[in-house]
C-alpha cells in the first residue's frame, strides 16, 4: 500500500472515490459535481487530501480542512472525509490514512484532528483503537439554511 498527498493532477482518480463516499452517505451519484467540488478545493488550497493506492489502484482517501480554536489560539484539522472502497476494507487502509493524517498534523504543529461520524458508523471502533477520544462533555449543533 502506498499513501500520497494528492494534488489536482489526482482528481481523475480521486473523484470516483469521492463520489462513492457521497453515495455511501445517501447522496445521488454525480461524478461531474464531485470533480468540480474537488477542483475548487485544490484551486483554492482549501483542503489536504491523502490517497491510498494498492497495486497502482486508488482505493481510499481522507480529506482534511483547516480551522482554528479561539480558546487555545491554535489551528487544527477537521478530518471531514474518510473512505475506503468497499472491496478493499479490512486491509488496514483506513488505519493507514488516519495515521498519515495524524503524522501530518504533528508535523504541521497543529493542535489535533477532529471528526464527526454517524452514531451507527462501525468505524468508531477503528477511531478509538487509534487513540481518538469520543467527546462526551459537549453537544454538536448545526444551523441549516433553507438550501
């Protein structure tokens, strides 16, 4: 397995994974929109993407976004997306992508990584195995526009 930091040249390999990730979360498949979304993120330097390859085939990715903690006055990453092709699961790819994100965060001197996941997502076991702590002392709220 090989993990790389993706750039815009990887979009043709990344977009199908990103589209499958969205379908996993019950969104309609739209490879053109997925490609446009990724192009925009890369062109604006708005995210960091790591991709996993096995035998030259793109099999998974994780995407990080930068944000800040006003209390600690430090930047941190939101690990917004983590996806491994269904046929490639249980091979350590998710762990490798998470470990790569953690190493990158340490290298950058950021406060840490945050993620949110569905309450029924079985990946919670993986997160906890790798040292992620469930935040049980605060609630997550979201305000949505009409769109």
